[in-house]
């Protein structure tokens, strides 16, 4: 976002201005964290006056909840696209590797969004926590269904709670290794990391 664009934001209506404000809020969150994000800092980053900012969002929590909702929608979409519609029973490892690689590439494409999501469990805001939990439950449900289909077809049916546990751990692996990508830039290529995680899963679980 350029300074010139933000200068013009002063003269826009709230509906048009809100995305620009959220872009600024994202920058502030990344630099200062949730606790250090203030309306004053958001206004400065957006290059708007406080009255203009408050016309968009009444307070910090409202602004950051809107930011979280936007980034979550972007990332849930990326995660869902990484999941196949069905598992190829002839090569479940390749399907898993492809899904992990897509997920890791999405992480590198939206690093700021992921940092916000990784921070969310530590924010202590019930609204934000609920949004994260709902999104995770959606992905867990999709993955649980795919795993159950695979296990049933290989005569290894398991109780639903066990399959869900597998799904939750697969998601945890994706998230923890996505964090590794962000914390150690250049150490791993997404394809290489996806292969390593897949090998671990196939050896240990499937």
C-alpha cells in the first residue's frame, strides 16, 4: 500500500475505506502484535485521522475482528483448495503430499495472514477464538470424511473419534510446519517439506 493511496483514503466513504484500514491494521499487527496494535497506530499506518478511522471501526477490537475474519476467509479457502474431493485409493501418499505442498505454498503466498492466524489462540478475545475454532472444525470435518473413506476401503475401519483424532493431528502437522516455513525462510522448499511430512505420516499412521 503506497502513501499516495492512503492519502486519498481520507476522502473515501467508510465502505470503500475499510479494506484500506484493514491493510494498515495488518501491517501494525505484524509489527507490534495484537497487544501492541492501537487505533492510533492503525490511523498512522493508514494515513487517516482518528475521526476517519472511527467512522470505519468503533474500537480496536472491532477492527481486529474484521481483520481476523478477512484473513481467516482467505486462508480457509486456501486450505480447502488443498484438500482433494476424494482420496485416490491407489496412491493415498501422493494425494497427501500434493495437499501438503499446496498448503505450504499458500502459506508462503500469504505470510502476513498466517502470522495473524498463528497469533489468534493467544489473543484472549472470545470472538476471534470462536472464529478460529469454527474454521478448524470445518477443515477437520472434511479431512475426517476423506480419511474414513480411505480406511473403510482398505478394510481398516476405525471409530469416528479415532479417525477425527488422525485428522486433527494431520492438521496440526500442517500448521506446525507452516510455522516452520515462516520462522526459517529459505530452509525448506514447500515440495521437499511436503514429502518429508508425508513420509512421516505414512510411516507412523497409514
